[in-house]
C-alpha cells in the first residue's frame, strides 16, 4: 500500500505542527547541504519558527558573503529596470531585509560571547567552536608578533643607551685627564713664579747699600776753639779755662757733629 498524499495546509495541532517543523527543517537543511556539495553551489538558507527562532545554513559559514552577492544582484536589477517610484518601493521592501540581517549579526555576536546558545544545533555549535578556535589562533599569533616586536625594540633601546653610556664615560675620563693636566700646569707655573720671585728678591738685597746707624748730635767742649762743623761753621764763646760764663760747662759729647740750629743756640747762650 503506497503512501498517501499529504494535504498542504496548516496543521492545527500544536504538537504535531512542532514535530513536523523539526522533521521538515532537518530534511531541508540536509537537502541544502547535499545540493551545495554535489553541485558546488553557494547555498544560504534562513528559517524562522513560529516562536521567532532563527535557523540558518550556509556553505562554509559564508552567509554574509552570499547575502552581499544577493544584495548586489538585486540592486543592479533595480537600477536597470526600476524607476523612481519603484526605487522608493524597493527601499521600503529593503528595510525589513536589512533589519533581519542586523538581527542575524547581533545574534552571532551574542553567540561569540557565549549567549543564546540554546537554539543552536550540534553542527552550529561545532562551527562556532571552530570559528572561535581560528580567531584565538589569529589573536595569539598577533599577540606573539607584537611581543617579539616590543622585545626587539627594547633591545635596540638598550643597545643605544649602552653606547651612549660608554661615550659619556669616555668623555668624563677625557675631561678628568684634561683637568689633571691643567692642574699640573698651574702647579708648574706657580713654582716657576716662586723661583723667579726668590731670585728677584735676592738680587734686590744685593743691590741695596747696608744700613748706617743714626747720627747723634754732640756738644762742643770748652777747650775746643771754633771748629768747622757742617759746612765750616765754627762755635763761638768757648775758652780754655774758667767756667762757662758763670755756668757749668756742658758735658762733652762723644760725637762732635751737631745740627746748625743747636750750634746757633749754644752761641746765643
């Protein structure tokens, strides 16, 4: 007995409708995969359940690429065949498509962060895991590349700083030698100046006459006559005997040289 023909209409029983949806959805996804493999075609399948859950299939996880091709194709057709009014109508039709695409992208983003994983099937979870593994490999590769570049840059900076340190140490050493040489030169010049000054002092002492003792004035004696003193001046009023005009005779001086003013004063007396 052959299988009866199924009448195409909405199934009223909720449980039967859900079971039929699951079976037909699995068969539809299987047929889409078969046609993509057998015919080497790019297939994209999107199914929304009565509860709003999304079920999709695409060859090699390239849903975005297939949708881009579809949009480019439809946009080119609209440019060739459409008018201004038709373009406005197409934009009104395009809005729900773009909204659906945005919702798909947001859902995938949530899946990448580990959210809303309940409606995903085993195959979808495996594809998601593979995508995450690929992304992690790329991230690790990029991280290692940046780390190697940073380490290489740090080595270059270390080498440059080491060379700069060596050059500065060399300059400090050279400056120290120059300071020591200048100090030695200053000491040599000081010694030469001291030697020259000592020689000059000794020559000056040899040229100077020896110091003479100061002369002390002397008074003339009573017996001496007028003798020349300091340019031929002779003392007056001196006698050999008797007193000195009723006054005692002044004491005799050891040195006979007296100033003129003292001699004149004695003559007046």
